[in-house]
C-alpha cells in the first residue's frame, strides 16, 4: 500500500506575485492556471502546470504571515514540497507514529481544492513537508 502517491507540487515563496507570475510564465512557457487567496494563511497563491508537475508560488499578504516571516528570514525560494495522499488523516497518524512532528494534526482547507497538513522541518532534514488530499467535489 502506497502511503504517498506522488509529489503534488513544489511551493516557492515570492515577494511579488505579479512579478513572479511574469517570470515563471516566461520560464515555463505557460501562464498560471489558477490564482487564489488563502486568507487563513495570509497568502496569495498562483499555480503553474508543466506536464504532470505543478509549481505553487506563494506571496504573503501580511509581513507577519507564515510566508512573510519565511521571506524575512530566508529570502525568496523553495518553501515546501507537497505530497499527494489518498487519506490525509490516516497518513498523519502513520507519520506521527513514525516520530515525525505534525504541525497541524487536523487537516485544513488549502489552495487548489485540497485538504492540507504540514510536517515540521526539524523532523524532515530541514524541509517543510505538506500533505495534500483532493477534496471531493
């Protein structure tokens, strides 16, 4: 039984979503397919798809939001790697039993029609890991 299906997307923290959209559109040769605000995270997201791969750009709407703090500390760049799972609750329980520190034990609504939860980077060699499960329509 696979616990993690695939890399769902890479999240990249950016200061200016419009400037970053222009840059990534030139780089990837396609426009973003979706842009949306996630008010609970104080962020605007923009998604690009190339083949089966997705890139999520994240710009903070508040300096003290999670992405604003990340950029202040580390600058722009890769923020997280997200993995697609079939059952996010079971996967969180499994990973916690394996010794990973779960940042939010109850999945929350994220961007792009997903339930999301995060694993603390101190238990994943410095990488913030996001789990994603498609919300049934």
